[in-house]
C-alpha cells in the first residue's frame, strides 16, 4: 500500500498507513492487495469485504456506483501479459478528497506516477481536484488502449506479404489480434458508458471544470473507439483477402490438374485402342507405331496449346 499527499511545505509525503487527515487530496494506491489491507479498507469505507474481494479477484465490467458516502468507479484497462494483450480492471473509490485505487495487476502508468511522487516530483498531480485526479487515471487508461490498438495495427501492416506466401503462423497471429480487438471493443464500450455518466453527473463534489475534463474524456474514448473500428475493419479485409487468395490458389490447382488429366487422357485413349486384339488401321504398316506415336504427341501438343492460350496451364 502506498499513500501520497502534500505536507504543509508543499512537498510530497509518502506513507504506508491509512491516512487520518484527508483535508488535502490524498491518494491511496493498492496493488493486488492483501486480505488485511482489504479488511482495513472495509472498516474505513463501510463497504463489505466480500465486494472488495470480488473487485480484486474478478475482472468486473466497467461501471460507476454511488455507495453511500463513496463513489465507486470500475474501469477496464489493457494489460500486456507474455507479449499478448488482455484486459484487466482498476477500481477507484472517492470520498471527499480521498482517492483510493485498487489494481488487480500493476499498471505501468500508475507505477510511473507513484515513482515520481516518491521522488518528490510530479507535485502537480497532488494539487489537482479529486475529479481531475480521476480524470488523469482514466485518461491515461484511454491512452494505453490507443497505444495497444496502434501496436496491433503496426503488426497487421507487416502481415499481407506473408499471407501471400501462405504463412499459417501469420494467419493465426491475425486471428489472435482480432480476438484481442473484440475484447478491447467490449471494454471500451463499457468505459464509454462510465465517461458518459461522469460527463453528465450532478454531484456537488465535482466542479464545473471537472465536468469539462470528463467531457474531454468522453470524446477521447470515442476517438479510441474510432481507431479500434478502423483496425477491426482492416483485419476483416485481410481475412477476406486471405479467403479470396485461398480460393484463387484452389482454382489454379484445379485448372492445372484438369489440364494434366486432358494431356494424359488422349495418349492413354489412343494407346488403349491400339491395345485391343482386333484389326486396326496401320497394323500392317512397318512405320505404324511411329505414326501413331507422332500422332499422339501432335494431339497432346494441340491440347497443350489450347490450354495455355486459355490460361489453364
């Protein structure tokens, strides 16, 4: 647990115990909290311990609730795990000037903020209003989604040439990217509802300037959704291209096999006829075999020319 606030001198004060005085903006950061920390939080906040454990153990859908004297915000966040993106969640509780964040998995941008505060830097963050502090956290989350979507987009740009060579690994990677974007889409839709609710909130604890920040947050979420939609459309087009490419290859293969079958069928038919135990033309001719052989090659050549002219071979 990390607790940050400003002392009377305006410097960042970091503590490891629950704050007693919250006359100034105070940030309590919990990362994968222990049961003892949750129990202490439950006593302070009057929120049931079971609900807090659910937030930590389960990735809940984004929402905003008014729990008695607290505001509870659940927001979906992108999370990079073993080079693959997934979604997690961050919970934010607000009571007067006390802001508590609970991270199921450590979030890089909050870790960076906490590191700077520990070094008595980034003091401007602690001079914000509680609403602006919440905006900072949610805005950074939107930025992380945008970065993740753009990274996936950069990968897909390098894929088309490899698809032409029939690289199954790249096709599977595209499928994984499409699944990830689907999860992102669901998460962003839920986040968008939260930012929309904050934008329209009438709570007195938020200033008019806070509401302006929340409006910016809402439009930023729309921009991320637009970027995500473009990337999903690109992926859909690439899957369509792959299907067309596979169909074209199959048609070419079938044409080739059909052409080869015709080339083989004509000599086989002539040879079969002359293999019959009956009287046949040229049977008494000393050059009969050579004539038949030349005729077979001539007919095969004509068939080959016709197939080549019609682009079958």
